[in-house]
């Protein structure tokens, strides 16, 4: 197997098995409504035997190895849209980097795995502001190991920021890749689909980014500031989950698990 396209993360062999979307209420009110749902203070998901802490940033920390997983950073999406005449504020990369830096500072991961589409396109490297480029390189250098998983937007992540590159990676019982595969894929952790969920509480509906899991596999929320989302009730998810997954919805201060039966379409 090509060592560049499939990686095993350090420490994985010892594993024992063990931007907000538009809402129909203010962030503060959304959190008030979410707090009426069953609480899960530790927000720890179990995926194929591995334990992952779901963070309010949209990252997940694998608790045995200390690996921080993030998906769909989409650096320079704003400048890509501007080049096509669709003008967005040009600060998405900086906002995403700041959130990522804050998350790394809080959680102190041993390593970081970016699950593809970290760069919005192959030209992102040429458009990124110098200050943002230096901040990204410093973040990569701040951890013991950084792995870029190749995505459909960035099949060749730029080398100048450091880190390793692979098509997918193994982390104990977990297979880390960008695009989720159809059918039974026990242990798969992927991004690409930007999951979000909609739930109605006390007559008010809210739509939030979420971690989507059925306990055997996980689709991560998009981490980038300018990323949209696909409702987990959409028929497109039928190829990924046999039944509607649990949505770990991201509130302002906590992550809340919501059973699939309680979710609704857009």
C-alpha cells in the first residue's frame, strides 16, 4: 500500500477499542431551547468502540490517542467566491484559523488530523494572506504530528505549511477519510457532507451543525466559517446510515445529542 495515501497514526496500534448555520432564533435562545433536551455534560460519543469527545468548535478529540479531528476547513472559500463575482467578506480563513487555534489551546491534542477539503481549491495557497499563512504554519508546527487527509477540493494539500499527507488513515478501530463510503463502513470517520440537524423545541425550530453517528460510524460537521450544511433527514444520507442517525447538535456552550426520531427536515 502506498505509504503516502494510507497512514497509521502514531500510537494507534495500542488502541484498546476503548460556522453556525442560519437559525430561527438568536444563539442565546437556541441554547436555552437546547438545554431542555437530555443533557450530556461530557459530550462523549462512542464510535465502533472508540471514544470521541464532541467539542463545541466542531472538532472531535479521540480520547485514547489524543488525536484532534477536524473536517472541511475550506480555507480561502471567500476569495474563491470573490473570483467568480460572488463577494463575501474576505475573513473566513482568519476566522477559521482563530477557532482552530483556540481549540488546540483548550484541548492540547497530541496530533491533529484534518479530514480533507482543508483548502477550498488548488488555488487557495496562492490567495491566502501572508499573516494567515504564517499562522497556519505555526499551528501545524505546534503539535507533535499533523496529518492532512486529501479531499475532493484539495487532492494535493500544499506542502509549505508542513505536516504529512495521506488519502486515509487508521486510528485504532477508526478509518479516517474525507468522503463517507456507501454501505456498512464500521469505524469510518469522515467529513464532506457537512451534517446539520433541525429540531423543534417548545414550538420553536432551530437548525445547527452536528456530528452525525449511529455508533458504528461518524460524519463530522464542517469546521470552516463559510460552510453550509446538509440536513441529516435528507434522502442523501440513506446510503450512509440505514436509519436516521443521532445528531450531536452544537450549541453555543455545549453539544447536545438528539435522537434521529426527534429530528425534522428543512
